C-alpha cells in the first residue's frame, strides 16, 4: 500500500502488487474523504481476497460507499459480484456495458446497485468531495471513463498511460519510460482521434499526477509531457497497413 496524498480529511491510496503468476499487473486505487470511500477498478477474483483484507487499513466495510469500473475488462470487473454482495456500495459502469457485466456472474439483486454512467460522464460525491467522472471513450474501450479528484489533483486514467515491464511505481525519466507504454498504446488504442480529444480535455484540468491502472504513475512536469506524447501518437488502425489479408 502506498499513500499518494493525505490531508486531515482526504486520502488517496494505491495497491500495486496484489496480482500473481501470469496475471497482467494492475493497480487498485482507493479515495477516502471523511468516513466515505470509493474503490477504483477493483480487479479479478485472485485480487479480491487480498484487497478486501487490506482495505480495512484505510476504510471500514460500511465506509465503502462507491465502486467505480472504468470499463468492462475482466481485470477490472471480474470480481464485481463479490464486492457487491459483501458491501452496500453503489457501483458505476458505462451504460454501454450494463448488459454485459451479468456474464461475470453479477447477481440479479446486485445489478440493481450498478448505476449506468451516461456517455457525457457525471459528478460523484464521496464524503464532501465532488469527483469528476470524465469520458475517455475508445481509450481503449468504446465505453470508458476516468476519475479526476480535485483535492489531490490526481487523474485516474484507467488503461491510458498503462506501462508494462517497468520495475518502478513512479516515472523519473519520461523519455526512458516511453518504451514501456508504446506497445500497449499503439496496439490497444484504435485511433489517434480520441487521443487528441482526450489531450484537449486533459489540458483543461489541474493535474499533479496521472495514475493509470497498469504500471507507473506520472507526476509533475511529466504530466504535460505525457499529454503531448498522447496528442502526437499514431496508433491502432493507422498502423495496421494491409494486415487484413485472408490467410493462404
């Protein structure tokens, strides 16, 4: 557990090492304000037990009021039913994926506690702090959202900014770090169009740190470098060439 930000009433916590084996590394984040908290992208079944046990260090089970799912991937929502059955939390997921999450075994009663997020995003009160749920569609999911916390000035970007293979939690050399992000972004992001839309939106926010769901965080002056990198990245279909060929 790493505390990313703390004042008298507000705390942002990262869990980064709960996976094992062949699982893709993933980060779980918790934002606590007063006695209330929100869990971001809680992960799959193998992460569930360890995360639930450690969550008591920062929050009581009754204090977990919200669960946020940035998109539909199994490393984010596979354990959704477990969290909804053992807590009273209200969950949030893109309206686009509401009819798919039941395939992960979400109980008939639990599904009623998942609020569909409209495409334009929404605001969400946690304690006395109003978090912003902002659109990040096609980055990489077609129904995708991010969380901005105006107190800590952390933007939780989900898979955007994901890095694979780096053995550190905080970027210290952005240029050297690009190699760990490049492959994922070029293959999983379908087009540079939503990247440019996101970059324009991100520049309107006061961001001290970008916290992705995989890999290292990006802070300080590197936030601007990351936004510029995203704004100028070619990816997805633009790089496919003539790979759509019937195998001979």
